[in-house]
């Protein structure tokens, strides 16, 4: 098998790196971190004009390219700590709409996203913070010809900037039975979004309350009570996408740390010649390349709908979650005192690593899924 990217995809990677180097510098990232909503409409417009918001969306809904093309861009976005709602839209919401949406929902939402005129997110986690079916408790009740949502979603990424929100709710039963998905447009009456302060300031997280929110039957995605299988498939897409973003961050930390070790001198010699530093960098390289390989295979398996797609995505997330946190922490150590300062960017990668570690389930959660796949 040849898992190498095509010449066109490598060109896409190079152009994405060049664009983000100019338009999403650390200075821009910090400016958006300090802004009220962390959103830059002008930068989003530039991204959409490049066609990034159409990547991985089926052509019949205005999309271009494949999921693997999106993986390339997400990796570069992770290198630059892109603070826009790109992952929440393309990595979380789009896969659910593609997998579970009705034809009308796909034409409306995916068409708007591909055109760059809309952003979206997925409201899954609740106060438990878990990503399994049993954690879903937000109530969805049929009321006449429509539905009513009551409950709270916590740690919803980029909810403040989202034009569409996919909401996973419990319509009956428990566990994987009785889960229904809804495509919520705008801010219907009874729905409120409250920003939540978190460790990672390069992303915006929110607490979303639903108090008697009335939705029409057209908001239901697919068959009521039967959404979990399609939602699970969408989460596999999302997991591979997040791993790509994380791998990009790992690579940037490694490159920055290696360059520092070559130029920072102590006792008249570069610190990189000392084993305490060079062996740490060697370990970081092993983690980076291993995580990249696991991520690329997971992306291929999901895109090809391979039989082991679920296993591959969980293996990648379990490994990359630990790898990114470890590499980011070691990167701070390599930089010494300066690595602990607010002015240096290394802490931004460590904080992104910590937030990405728990998003879509941490390493422990995915190791359990791997164990289940092995019938253990």
C-alpha cells in the first residue's frame, strides 16, 4: 500500500503553511486570544476563498477535494494554532451532517459552509465531560408535530460563532438506544450560550443551555432514536481530524525546540550537544513520527471506510493524546527558563495539547475502545 500524499496534496500543504505563516502568525493568535469572541471574519473569508471550507464536503453540496485533503490543511492549522472555528466546523459538525443529515439539511448547511458563509459546531459533551453514548442526558421530547429540548451542553467549541449547531439529545431509553440528533439553526428562543474560561485560550468553549427550546420536525437528523450508529461514525471522522491537528502542533514544537538547542549556547557550546537535551529531542522525534504514522493510517482507514476504521481512529487518538502532551512539556524543558514565560509561545502549544487531549475522549477512553475491539 502507498500511504504517501499526492503531489497536489503536498502543494496544498506548502501553500497552507505559507498562508498561515503570513496570516496566522503568533501575533495574530495572541490578538484573537485577547478578543471578545476569538473570531476574525476577514481571516475566515480568506480561508473560504482558498477553498478550505469546502474540503471533504461532497461535490453535490458545493464541496471539493477529499477528507485526506482536509487532513493536510488541519495539520498545518495545528502547527499555527489557528484560533478560528475551523476544526469545530470542518472536523466536528460537517462529518455529522454528512453521515446523519437529511438531503435538505445537507443542501442548506453543507452548501453554506462550503461557500464560507456559515460556521457550525457539535454540542455533545455534558457536565460529565464524557464522549460515550451513556453520557447523553439532554432531554428531547416530541411535542405535537415538533420537539422540545431541555438541558445543558458543556464545553461546546466555538458555539458563539456557530450558525448551525448539531445537538445530540436523549429521546428515550439509555446507553446507545434512544439518541436523536438535531440541526439547530441560529439561536432559537430558550437557547443561551455562555462563554467558559478554559486553559486553552486559542479556542473558545461555551456552556449552552436549552430551556424549552421548540424545534420543528425538519430539525431532526435522520430517524429519531436511532442516531448513535451514524454519530459514532462521524466521531471517527472527527477523531482522525483532531489527531491531524495535534500532529501539526507536535511537529512545530519539535522544530522550534531543535532550532533552539542548536543556537542556545552554554559554556560556549550549543546545548544540543549535551545528552540531557539531545536524547530528549530524539524521544520527541520518535513520538512525532509515530503519532504522524498512526494519524495518517487512521485518516486513510476512515476515508476508505476500512473495516478497522474505528480501531484505527482510537489507536491514533490514544497515542497522539499522550504524545502531544509529552512533547509540548519536553519542549518547555528544552527551552529552560524562557520556555516558562508568557512571552514565549511554547505554553500555548502545551495548553492546546491539554485541551485536545480530552476532546473526543482522552487516551484512557480510547485505550478502552481498543481493548473492546480486541474482545478484552
